[in-house]
C-alpha cells in the first residue's frame, strides 16, 4: 500500500488518506492484474466510543477508485479456493467491537470482466453505499452514469441508473 499524504481534521474526527494505491506482491496468494488506485479515502469515526471498547466508523468513503478486473472469473476462483483452505475468515479486532455505519465508493471507474461465463460490467461513474441505521436496517444505494452490461451477445447500456433497496436484519458488525 502506498499513501501520498494523510490529513487529520481538527474540528471533527476525520482522517483523509490521499492518493492511495493498493497492489499485490509476487508472494501474494491472490494477485491483482492492475493496482487499485483511490484518489482519497475519508474515515469519519467516534473517538469517545473507544472508552467503551468499540471502534465506531460513522463513514468510510473511497473517492474516485479505479477498479479494473479483466479476469474476474479467475480472481473469484482463487478467492473461493483460499476461503475453502481456511476454516474461518475473521478479522481480529482484539477485545474491541467494530461497527461500520456507512461504507461507500464515489465516482468509481469500474471495469470488471469475466471469460467464463462471458460477462462484463463497466461504468465511468459508479457510486455505491451501504448504510446501517439504528433500527437494524441496511440501505444499499447504487448510482451510475453510462453503465454497460454485456452477457454474451446481450448488451445493455444505461445512461443514468439508480437502484436502492432496504434490508431488515443485523447490522454489519464484527466482534
């Protein structure tokens, strides 16, 4: 991971990571064909929650990520194999609980393709958010300009699209 600069907001608890690039090494079990580049990452959190042994992230947003996956089918098979090899995938937060209230991407360049099955999804401007609220609801919102979907000979192009759905159930939280 490379980060060009880090900014802290003194007025409200926010951290900004600027010009972030995530790439894989030669020894990585899963390799990305192209590095994931993100112009800015905003993390807004509640520092007082640390007193009660909780990490509460109010908002984590990736601005202008470039998500390029030319062989998503191969990547999916490698991730699936890695998950099967391990009995459990978990994030160790120590004795702190982790709560993420809102996660999203803004204005992503998105190009994901697969050979088996033949499928491609592209957008020059994709924004997506998952938000949890206090009533155990999740809201998922996806907006896109110039969304293209190809499945074999079928091609669909949407100049403007917006999808929104709600789900009732437990929040995204880790222990």
